[in-house]
C-alpha cells in the first residue's frame, strides 16, 4: 500500500509538461565519448547491449530484483517500465541492440522478459499484469480488478488503432474515435478506476501520451483525457522518467504512418541519451 501513497494526487507537481514537440529525424554525426562505436541511431546499430539502473538502486543492498530486458525502443517494453517508474519501484532496464543472444535463455525465445528474483517471465501482457500485482496497483477489490483489466484492454485497442490519429479518412480513424469516447466517459481527469493509481491509468497514459507526441493536440476533443495526460505526466516520478536515459525515443515505425521495410523503421526520430547506451550489460 505504501507504493500507492508515493503517487497520490497531492504529490503531483504544479508545472504541466508539454508534449507537443514535433519530431525531426536526427542523425548525429559525432561520436560520443561514452562509446567507441558512436551513438546508436537505431536497432540496426552494432552496439553492445546496455543497462540503466533506477536512480539510487545501484547503491542498494541487495540490488534490485527486477530487471526488464527488451530491445532499445519503447513498443512492448514501455508499459512495464512506466509501471515501475510510477510506483517508484527500483529496477534495471536492459536494452538490446542487434546481434543479441536472448533466444538462448528466454522462455519463448523472444523479448521482452522480466527477471523477478529467481524466475523469468515473458509475454508483455503477463509482465504488465504481474507488475501490477507486485506494485499493488491491480485494483482494491474484485470489481476494481475486473475494471482495471477492462481499461487495460481498452488502452491496447486504442494503441492498435493509433494510425487513425493522422487522417480522419484512415480506416482506423472511426474505431479510434469510438475507443477514445469510451475512455473519455470513464476518466475522472485523474483516474479510470477508483481514486488511486491503477494499471489502467498507466496503460492509458502510455498510449495517450504517445498520441500527443506524434500529433500534438489530437486529444483536444476529449477534455478529460487531455487533463489526465497533463496531470499524469507532471507527477514527479513520471516527469523525471520522461527526461531520463531509461526513456528511449520513438522509432519511425511507432509514428503510426505505416511500417518501413527492414531496419529502416527502427531508426530513432530523436537521438538516444548517452547514458542509455554507455554501460554495457554483461549478464545473461
């Protein structure tokens, strides 16, 4: 229960972060001192896997028992990271680039995986729900738990139709508007289920914030959702995360404008922070 108090509404920062910056593809030409291989510009970059640890956790004894391994992009790894960040839970974030050996040790030969003490868990939905239980944000009653699951799934529906944000004539636009309408009706401006942080809130923030990133102002017709995104992004924990090396840029494929062939779609639309790739990950 103490984790819920960490993210109580009273702890929200007064300033509201803007999420309306337009993206330009940046291809840095210089080589960062932290890496003799230069700055990775996408998943196709030949670079060792790296690890970034939650602030202060590297000095703890014992070290954090939770580690998320995923490609160095958001996609299926972003929601688990946001759950841990929003609840102030120490963890290690391992970023994979090309040429990884993860197939040799992950349960299904795929990423993401969560290491939780002595066991390893895969499948992004299972990871997110497990972390919701671990951090006590899965709902306070059976009814709340069911509703949390319902809005968690609605967030997935919204994300699946995100391409519709660019053009009202797009095949996904009508469904996206319908899903957003359901979310608007359920949102208090701060929460989707009950009066405390739940997995539903984190999942909704993850997809709605991305929409605002790729098309600023797209939620203007949904005032409660817009207020929710601004309020959630201004909490001290989330504001710190959004500006941290644990947060990676979007790739071109994640802008909702169609998928590019090969690794071209996995080029970052903004440069990585140096600390994201500076510390090689030696574990397996």
